[in-house]
């Protein structure tokens, strides 16, 4: 039996050794629960400093879908929905979690994974020009992710444009940062944590896919959502042993670890992309982060699947499929080299 190498996802490994060390070091400490412990408070202060947002409210949740459902549900009125790309995570990969919470996802066509401010403007203006709008779901917020589902990045100018239209149309702007460390590490990125804190009503800093065992840090503008702590509890999303989240983010934001941790993933992905180009393979999108989307034939798909774990992404023709290879903070050089060997043998 051939032992497969895996590039299926960026959360297959456990946690960064520094996190494991600090979890072990603090294991027998007695602390208050529900994120009111000293480690969580230390993490909050470090995140506020990194965002240059001293008044921001910081909350720690367990996973991305949970975070999206809680934040979106808290920000929207009962009759409102959330605008997102038709390729967005909440649109296709969260099992209808937003709709299950009572809010419709209002999809717009994506442009390399992104939605454009002009499209949002047209959508909202067309909605309010519709005489039947009182019978419809009102647009209440805009959801984007950084990076996108296709590993592409919003530029600072694109984010500013979205912020501008959201302010004009009274929409909240929320950014899913599940893979934010990989955006921040990319040479093509010009959006900082400070920019996100300034231009967005809410965003989250992903830990699950970026070096933590689990956990996401929600950053909210002060007083944006009254009693957000209680809403988290109401949604069953409040971790009793919140210090486990606090220790992890306190570690990730010590000595700029969060800003450094994504670099290995970016370098590994770039090495793979360059080899694919050299071999003449067609990239579905030439994204600058840790996800590589490549077009393969059915024959190549069958052979590669026997030796490599990857994600099926989408069928683009009768005999062509887009697959995703994902690197992470823990990707090993030897695994990259093995993958490249398999690709050379395949091509």
C-alpha cells in the first residue's frame, strides 16, 4: 500500500510547538472560566496593540463556521440577509449555517473569489428600487474573506471601496479571517490588521488553520453589539475552559509569531506553483497565498489520487477537474519535494 502525502487542507496538523509548550506549562493553573482568565486578557491586549485598536472588543470562539454564524446572527436584524460572493465560504461550505440561523445569504457573482464594491452598490440600489422590497430579504451586511476561497487577496483599495459603499448604504462590513496569517505573510498583500480594524465593523483572526489547535479571535468595534458575550453563550459557543483559547492566542501574538507563522506555507506554495508552471500545467487561478488550484485531466486525477491527498474543488468540463493543494504553517520540505516528484512523474 502506497503511503500518501497530504496537501488536502491547512488544518491537518496539531498546534505550533510554542502553543503546546505553553498549554503544558499552564495546565495545572487554576483560572476563571469563559475567557475571563489572565491569559485571555493578555491575548486581548496583544491583539489590540497589533491592530492599533485600543478600544476594540475581542472575543474568542472555537471554529470558523461557529464564529460566522454567531457574528452574522448578532449583526443582522431578523429581516436582513448577508451579501457574499457565490463562491464564499458561508455560501457553499458551511452547510447552510447562516440560513439555519434565520438569515439568507444574498450571493453575487465572484471575480477570482472576490466581490466588487460596484456590484454591491448596484445590488443594494436595485433592491431599494424594487416596489416589492417589503416582501423581500433586506441586505444588511457584506461578508468577505481574506484570503478568499480561491486564495486571492483583497487589496487595500478594494477594501476601502467596500467600506465606502457599506457606509453609504448602511451595511455592516465583516471579514472572515480563517486563513488571515497566510494573507499577512504574502508578498502581494497590502492589507494590515490595522487596516482591517479601521475599515471593518467586525473581523476575525483565524487560529484553527494558522497554528492553533482550534480557535478564532473576533475583533469588534466598541459597543457594536451590546451583550455579545451573552449572545455567544446563548448560541452554545462559549467555551467554559476559555483559558485554552486565551493561552493559544497569547502565544500566537507573542514575538510576532502570528505574522511569522504563515511564511513557511507561502514559500512552500510558491515552490509548488513554480514547478507546476514549469511543467506546463494550467493553474485555475494564480493565487498568492497557501492554496494552489490546478486543472487536471480525469486520467491525471485518478493517478494522483492514489499517491496524494488533495481537495476536489470543481468540475470545469467533461474531462477536466480543478483540484486544490493546500500548504500550512507546518508543511515540511520533504513533503513538498515528494509532491514535486509525483507531479513530475504524472506530467
